[in-house]
């Protein structure tokens, strides 16, 4: 969201220059482009386990804690709710929002590292293997980005991916996240915390122009 002068403003109704603000958790739910981005639920535990067990996920990501059981997934859901309550993260489940579609989670999108005072966040996403190739990551990132800028009042969203992850790079660019450079030794190698690999940094500002139309 921008002011008439073109400088970023805070959430709707807030004074210029104020910190960003998350809406109450009870009202949280973002719809658009055929998707519903919602808080994670205990019933999503199996989807979380499948998503993290996916070989492609493990190739490109090096999470501090791997979720391998449904009990661990339930703890992960509770941790994400606590992050939101404390204003330090907003990671949501991706579900379909189409006639006759299941409400089950098919992926994840959101800001895992959030600074409401500086109005910035670091965004990430993943989609279950069987749901790939349908533009879900691109649509989810587009919808979340618009909400984060227009409703929360963030000014900058950054996105990093391991060098060589071309699919994630395409999603970032198509959603208006400009390539800002390489970050040397930014990530662990897949499954090996004794070695490091480089990552590419993309970012988008609230004042950047909207990218082209997003379809399926």
C-alpha cells in the first residue's frame, strides 16, 4: 500500500510511517486466484509430513528441524500459531478455493521471519509433488504478497533459494521479485551441515510495479 506521494504507508487506517500490523488470528484467511490461504490446522499434519519428506523439498531446503512424524507436525502447527501470535511469523496453508474442491492443505506459503517494526519479511513456499505444474506456487505467492503489502503494511519481502533451483527462481521473477544477487555460503548443502552452498536473493518492495497477469 502506498501513500499519494508514492511512499509506503502502514496498514489501512494507520498513521503514515507506523509499524505493520497483523490482523487477529480469528479473522485470518486470504482468498484469491482460486486459492484459500489459511492458518495451519491439526488435520493438516499428514500433508506437512508428506511435504517435508518429498525428495525435491529436501534437495533444495535445509530446515533446522525436519518434521518426520504427525506428532512433530502437530508441534510445528502449534509453533506457527505462536509465531503469528507473537508477530514474528505468518506461515499459512495453501488450499483450493474452487467449487467442489477439498479444503485439504496442498502446500505452504508465508513469512517465516517477520519484522513488523521494520516492515519486512522473508518469504518461502512449497507445494506437494502431486500439485506441481498447476501454477499453485505462483498464485499463492501473488495472493500472499498483495495481502502482506496492502493489509499488513509491509514494505519489503525478500526471497532466497539455492543456486540451481530454477523452478523457484521462475516463480519469484514472475511474481515481481527482482533478482538482487548471490549470497555466498548462505545455505547448508542438502542433508549435509558440514558444507555450504550459495543462494540467490530476490526481493519486492511495496512500491514496485505489479507484475503481469497471473493465470494457472
